[in-house]
């Protein structure tokens, strides 16, 4: 470091003294804020969708508007998954802090644009989707480089603790967003975007003022063909999986849709072409040689499986609370997003309690047992949720989701430390982006995988349950049979959004022909939740068994030992190339 950087007290840490012992804490504080704001916005829209659609005067359950709903829900996570590797590689080439700082600024600007949506209906939805895509670019810049900045700034003995604070804040952000979104949407839907603005301005100014690159920068060329094939292939694959949950051609799901098949097959083919390109270019965006490092490969496999299981849990719990449990316990449908977020607080508390402690202990005793143990605790909590009745005692539910959060917190920091500490210093930005890609892709995959499994479970028992429940209230048999055989994905979305769809399914004319008491029962707070609770539990059994399997396999992957093999020559640098961390 230069003599200038070696001078000046704590002020030096804030304005350029990267040698200063306090600099690493400044880097940790700012990158944790960046991760928190980026991940809060992956879920804040999730729970606010009813208020957003009401605000722009769009019916989210109308068949023509399902695509708007899916892209508003998925666009942010999809773009983040596609771009984090590219942006991490650019950080290696041009400076991790430079890319990170630009991401903070872009995130703030797009938040302002989102809150100023001037359009209604489909136009308003497209405005939000477009700006959310750009916001995701800023979020991906933050996520792709924060772990690399911390790995550069902290010595090995403290790296697990630092990454633990950062990563657990990021994961907890997705659950904090549920509470914050429910609270702000109750007031005004635009507030869910405005809340980012003061935080973004402070974070941007602070980042430009205080953060400086401390790691190796490796000049190179941008791998354009690699970037294009990766972006196109992953987008096609994840979009195909997402659209596969929509009904098509008389089927309850869309896996026979030619466009879905084209996305799945074409996406896999283009990703195969991407791998071929990356094995032949001089400066690949995705250094495939890193997968020869066993800790890197097994850590990313475990991270992907944990992300899919965690994402599936998040969606299933929202459906369970908003669509069934809260209405059965007297909450109006308009209030369920807020209270669902509040009742999920034990999950966040578990993350926050375990994450930093796990990171600190893994620094002392090694990360593998903590990472594997965390996933086994998650598997245990999924088993408990599996046997929990649909109309549960809240304290039993709170204990199980706290246990799940605890397991996730135990896993997150050691897993990240395993991945990031296993790679060469000059490739930490790319490795950080690759790790974030697996995490974000897991969240997108969880929607397609778990929704598909839930729809499959509902398809076996929901039609008969709906038919019997409607006819028992005097609905004519032909009408009840028609409604009962509608694709169950509509019922699932209704529960996910906290809607009671019975009135819309029956229509005012049919309701008007029924006795007033029966009509009141059908459109009341408890009929729909009681009706779907049994079929929903059938779907939950399938979903949670898969989550248990993923958690156990991830735990086994976390235990894999072994240094880089001889085939990593050219990927792993000599010790002289390693930078001295803060």
C-alpha cells in the first residue's frame, strides 16, 4: 500500500485508508446494507402484489393478467440470477468496488422511477416490470461483489464471521421484506419503493466515500459470446420452468406447451454451448476450472439445494397463512399480507440469531460441520411442518419456523466461507457471482418446482372437495362440477395473494339465485379456507418431503473434503499472487 494509505486515524478508514484496522468494519457495514436492501426487494413486492394490482387497477386473477403477475414476481430474481456472474467477472477486471458502487446508485434511481408509475392497467404493470428489471441489475451489482469485497478486506481468521453477518443479513432481508411490504402496502403501495430511496442515497454516498479496492485486479477482455449464451440459456430455462405452472390445452399445468418445451430444451442446449465456449476462451466469464476445486463445487451444490428448499418454504408458508390459517382465525383478507409477515418473524429471528455466531464458530472450528448441521436442522424442521395440522397451534408453528431459520443461519456463513476461501484471489469476484447465481436461480426454480408439486397434489383431491362443498351449499351440480374442474393453479394463486375467489368463480347471477344464508357462507371468511385446507395439506406432504431430501443431500455435499486436484493448474495462483487481506 502507498504511504498515503498508511496515514490518518479512523478518518482514513472512511476516506481511503484501506490499511487501517477499521476499514474492514466499514466495508462490512456498507456491504451488509447493500445486501439487505437488494434482498428485501426480492420479497417486498411478493407480499404487496394485491395492493400493487389494486393501485394500478388490474385484476391479478384475470387469466390475461397472470403473465403480469408472474413477471412482477419473477423478473427481479430472474435478472439477478442471470447477471451476477457477469457483474462479478467485471468486478475482477475493472474493480469490485467500482461495480458495487455503480449498483448502489442504479438501485436508488430505479426505486424513484418505480414509485412514480404514472400508468394504469397493463401499461402500469409493464412500467413496474421494466423498472424492476433495471433495479435487478443494480441489485445484482451489489450481490455479485459484496462477498468478494469482504473476502479481500478480512483475514482468514475473521472471514467466516464477516461473511456470516453479510450473508445472513441478505437472507434475512428476504423475510424482512415480507413484514415491511405488508406494513407499507397497508398504507400506500408506492411506499414499498419509496422506502429504498433514503437508504439508497445514504448507502451510495457512503460507498463512494469509503470503499476502495484491496484485492487483485486482473485485466482481461469481456467474454461477449459467453455472456450472451449464458444470459439467453438461463433466461429461457428459468422462464420455461416458470410458465410450466400455467395450465395449457386442458391440462392442469403447461409442461406440454410448445413454448415451454422450447424454453426448457433450447435453454439447456444454449447452456451446453455456453460451457463449450467457456472451455475455449482466454478470459471466460464463468471459469469452469473452479469446479475442479471440490470445496467450491460441493459448496455451490449445497447452496443451490438450500436455496430451492428455502424458497419453496417461503412461498408455501405465505399460501398457508394468507389463504387458510389467518382467515380461519378471523383476519380479513385485506389484512392477511401484513399479518403473514408478522407471524413469520420467528423465521427471521432464527436467521439473525444463528448466522453471525455460526460464522464466528466456523472460523475457530472449521465450516463443514456447521454447514452440514445447519441443513440437517432445516430437514428436521421440514419434518415437523410435515406432521403439523393445517389449522395448527401458532406456538408449534412458530417453534418450527424458528428452527428452520436457525438451521438456515447455521448453514449460510460456513457455506459461503467454504466457497469463497477455496478460490484464487484474482477470481473472487467471478466466484462470488457464481455463488449468487446458484442462490438466485434456486429461488426462481423453487417457484416452478414447488408450485408444480403443489398443483399436482391439489389435482388429486381438490376437484372432489370443491364439488362436494359447493353442492352442499345449494350450488347447482353442473355449475359446481364446472368450477371444480378448473385448473387448480387459479386456486393456488388466490390463496397466495390472500384472495377469496369463490364469489368471482360463482358470479353475481348464480349467487343471487341462492338462499342469502348460503350465499353469505360461500363468500364468507371461512368457507374457502376450510374447503382447500385438506387438498392443500396433500400438496404440502409432497413439497416438504422434497425439501427434506434436498436438505439431506445438501448436508452430505457440505461434508465433502479435498483440496484442488492437479487439474486446477492455471486456475489456482501461487501464494505470491495472494493479496494481503486487512
